[in-house]
C-alpha cells in the first residue's frame, strides 16, 4: 500500500473528509479525527481504543505500534502503510472510524 491508497480507503468511508490540524493532514468524520495519512516515514496514524491498540499491536507488531507519549496512551497507533495489505488497512480504518463517528452514523453503516 502507499499514501494514495491509504487516503482513498480512508476517504471512501462514510462522510470522511480530508482536513488538517497543527499543520498536518488528517481524516475526519463529522469534524472528529480518526486517522492521519502517512508522513515521510511511511506510517499513518489511527485513533483506536486502548484495548484495540493492545490487540492490534500484539497481533501484528510489524504493522502496528503505539504512538509515543500522550498520543499513544490516548489510543493513537502507527500503522506501517508500506507493509500492510488492503484488507487489514481497511479493517483498521473502519475500526478507527467507528471509534469517533456518531452512534447513529455507525448504526447506519453497520455490517449486515
């Protein structure tokens, strides 16, 4: 995967939009950040819960790493975009999206 594929998948989620915060690009749903596209080091960021972060980092340590400091303790998790496959990235983006999207929107897009 690459940065363009990351953005395409993220922006393909319901009501996702590209924005910026503190000079860096981010992806939001109804104004709340759920992901940040890959930077120079090739890592994107996802807003996970602490439990999700622990699970993803334990299951795929080559792909998922908790961000350092406060951000990491808040669930922000780095994902190695160059190494991840589309299915894993898509699932992780949906997870992050569901964590911040309004409950009604999540319910409207729940898997069948």
